[in-house]
């Protein structure tokens, strides 16, 4: 199977150029786009010495096969996906936002989490090498392109990784439905660099992971079910983070 894949959209491509420029082989840009986003992308492309191809919208439509492309596409080499947390942190120009999955083993859940992460501007998804599904073909299919646009960082020791993030000023928020949670999401104040930690299906976070979190937060639930799918929980937590960040900018 070819290691070259297409990704679409300004956010996905700009993030890729900043975080992993060596993986970007060429960029296709709608020649009719002369707005600020297009100009910023051209400047970034020139700075990284990436081959830029100006084309018309019909070519991009054919390339995307119906996927929303915003007038831009890029060919990336997925064999160049290996980056570490330091690579991501060094390129950030805004408060960090990470999604950490402690042992998610279902490929459909991981794919859905990647889609949610892409939707809300997560800078990287982090998971342990053991007890995690990894980027399988099923994950790529469910993620619908997000597996290429969001850095996926597989780490040997998750607790050590959490401590490293803390050293960089990242606040570690764990989701917990039990009485251990010190606050619920409706009341929590989410400020600055943040990493959300969600546990595996059924088992939740491991003990050491839970103990390393700075704060445990529960999601308010009104119905009879006791827990939510991990990707649903991720979407709720990331949206609330986005909502609070946007409200502070007004």
C-alpha cells in the first residue's frame, strides 16, 4: 500500500507544515483564492521549501472525491509521521491542547477520537504503545483523514510523559465518573495549556495515570446510563475547552 496520502483543508495542512514539514511532498492550492489564509499558507510553504501547485477548483474537487477541501490539498508521506512531544511543543504559537488515551483498544473508538481531536484543534493525540490499538487500517478508515492531520504520538511510559507535559506547564485533566472527581465539567475552569486524559473502554484510566492527573473532572449526566463512549466523552470535554477559550477572547 502506498505511503502517500491526500489531506485537505487549511487547518490540517498548516498544522502538518508546522509540526512535520518533511512529510509534506506537495501542496495544491486553488488559484482563485487570494484571501489571507491562502497568502499565509503560501508564505509558510515558501519558508519550508515545499512544492506548491496552483490549480483550478475542479481539479481539487476531483482529487477530494466529495470531501470538503476549502481550496487546498496536500500529498503527505505517512512514513514521516514519527514525531515526539517536544517537536509539537516547540512549534506551538497558542496554548497547547492534547488528547491522551490510556489504553483505547477499539479501532473505531480511536478513529472517532482522532476525528473529534481534529474538529476541536487538538495539537496531538498521545497513547501508550502497550494496551492501545495504534494506527491500523481500520483506524485510518474511521478517522476519515484525521489520522493524517493530527499527530499521533505513541509513548513507552505514559506516566513519564504526563510528568514531562507538566514540566512544560500543561495542566493534566482526567475524566472520572466516580466520587474521586473534584469538579464536574459544567463548573470547571479550563485555562492555559491543557491535556485531557480519557481511559480505556470499561476499565477507565489506570491507577498511576489517575494519580498523575492534576485534576479529575466528571461529565454531568442526567439519564440512566453510567458511562459514555470514549469518543463521545472526548468530544464533550474538547468542545467545553474550545467554548471557554473562545468566550475569553470576546
